[in-house]
């Protein structure tokens, strides 16, 4: 069974940094797009950053210049380096991957979520 296993969340003061990681475990052919979404209390889930298998990135305006998404294709792992954190970055962060099982189409997969809390 394929799983996305996240790590790296926690409590940090405003202005601090955290790095999230997410590894795809299980048998797959390859991983297409990967990325991160977040959901704050009382709000809808929103895109944070995505990265294609070729390394093209996309960011939400609210995190541009502060967050960096990267991936290690050999390890099927995606990372999110978060700098200059703000209290409004507080949310549950979900890893996302478009998985290729060799069937000709991708299958969406999500991690369990990891809580990031930024104190003021």
C-alpha cells in the first residue's frame, strides 16, 4: 500500500524556520507533481507550493520569497523549507503527490497532515 509519510512540523516563533519532508513509500512506477497544501482552522485547504518531476515550481503569493519547495526524485521525497514564518502560516500542512502506477494516468495521494504553529 502506498503512503505519503510526513515529518517536520512543530512549534516555532515568528521569524523562525522549519523544514517539512514527505516521502512516498510503497510500490509505484514514478511520481509526477508533488507539493504542499495547508488548512488553517475554519478555512479551506489552499495550495502552498508545487513542483513537477522536472523541477518547475509554483508558489502561493503569500509564501513567495519565504518558502522553498524541492524534491529528491531518487527518494520520491518532497521538502518544504519555510523561512521568516508568520503567525498566519499556522495550519495543518498536507503533502500531495500525483502517483504514476504505469496505468497511463495519475492518482492523487495525500499525507496525513502535520501541524505547524507559529507563535507571535
